[in-house]
């Protein structure tokens, strides 16, 4: 009986060991599966950075290094969580707005757009091919700033064409010509000589204040004022340095006429206007191959631009502003310009021009 008891106890021990072994194996299996299931929840932030090409990452703007464009790059696919697919908010796009179908619709759109802006804006538009024109607040007076360097140079080039002034004539930089701000002549010693051609170029490309003062001294301010009125200007250019969008557009139209009549001489001025350093307004949103001969003007709270846009149908646009934030005004003028350009392109296609 004692032997039978020992055999039963030995069998019980073997069974216990077997059961314990099974339990240990099962517990290990559960722990292993638990660890694996935890790792499947890892976000892409935990992935090694080497999964994304350094060249591609460097080419993307900040905070956009994991844009959908990366999915075309060979390599592992990364699944983003909702928080990683949210991109910075962009300003509303005007790209899908309908293009006005008539000159009246175009004016109405621009009037409504200007009415929503802070500050004061005015513009004048002339289609040089069809003669269509209109204005918005176009006879209101604004500080002209450097936009009047366009008609001043226009008079100079007309005198050159008439043989009254020569490109190679010398102008001396005098103390009375000094004016800080835009330009590079101000850094020259008084007494430095410049040719008429170089002075004119600097006054347009660099909007050189000293350069235009040298030209004013050559032409005479009273002669300049009379000329601006003779070609259709309505605002007397006095000591308050005021003009209006209508007048600036008239000056640009006269430049276009001069260019048609004497392209060799006027073309030099047109080329300078096309190569001015400031292209953040009328030209900003236009296609890169569209030539724009224009002159900007800046002052405190003032942002202006006037020019000839050589589209399929060339046209003149003058925009003036006051009491504006310059960074905002830049976009406002650019949007006005783009809407007019889109209209010109669309109307040209409809008429078969």
C-alpha cells in the first residue's frame, strides 16, 4: 500500500510539472503576442529618418517634408495619422473664379474687390488695341512718389529723339541733387560726372532719386510740368507731388505712342522699364514671358505702379494707393492686374485676335 501511495504521488508530481510547463509556455506566448501588438501602433514619427531621402527632405518647405509628393519616391510606404496630413492654411485662391466676359463685368468685379480693401485705391485701364478704357477712383489725387519718373524720362527721350539732348552729354552730380532713399548716385562724391544715358537708366532701373534730380535740373521743372499737362495730365504736379491714376495712364499711353513712332529711341526707355528692380505689383502674378514696362512708386503708406503690359492686346494699367499696408497693397495690385490680364486673354480668344 505504501508503494502504491508513492507511485500515485510520483504520478501527481509528474502531472504537476507537465501542467506547470504548459502554463509557462502559454504565458510566454501571450507575452510575445502582447509586445507585437503594441508595436503595430507606432506612428511614422518613430520611423528611422533614413527612410526619407535627405535630398528630397531638403527640397521641401519647412513643415512640409512629408507631402504626398514623397509617395512617388522608391522606398517603404508611410501611413500618416490625421494630425500629420493637416497642412498650413493657404489664403483663398482666385484661380477658379470666373473671368469677366465684358468690360462692364470687369469693371464691376474690380470695383467690388477694391471696396473690400482697407485704405484707398484707384486705377485706370486702357486697352491700346481696342481703345476700351475705364477708371475707378481715377481722378482722386494720390501721392505720386517715383511714378512721375516715367513722364520725366519720356520728355527727356523725346528731346533726345529731336536732337536737343544727346545720350553722351555729361551731367554733374551736385550737392543740390542729393536726395536719400532709392538709388546709387547718392554714394558718389559731388562733382562725379554721368552721361545722360546712364543717369536716365539709373533713374528707372534703380529709381535713383539723385539721378532724376539731375534730369529735372537739365530739363527744368516748369517745362516738365507743362509737358505733363500738354499730353493730357489733369493734375498740376506741384510741391505736394500729387497725381492721379488717370494721369499716370495717360503718360504710359503717350510712351506707347512714342514707341510706335520711334522704336529705336523709345525702345531704350521701354527696356529700362522692363528691367526695373521692383516686380512685386503689376507683374507679380502674370506669366513670366509677358513683358511689362512699368514704374513703381513708394512712400509711407503709399504703393503705386504704372505700366504697359505687352499681352496679346497691349494695355496700360495704373494703380495708386494711400493709407495702406505695403505688403497687403502689393497683393491687392497684383490681383487687380491678374484679373485684367485674364480678361484680356479671354476676350482676345473670343474675338480671334
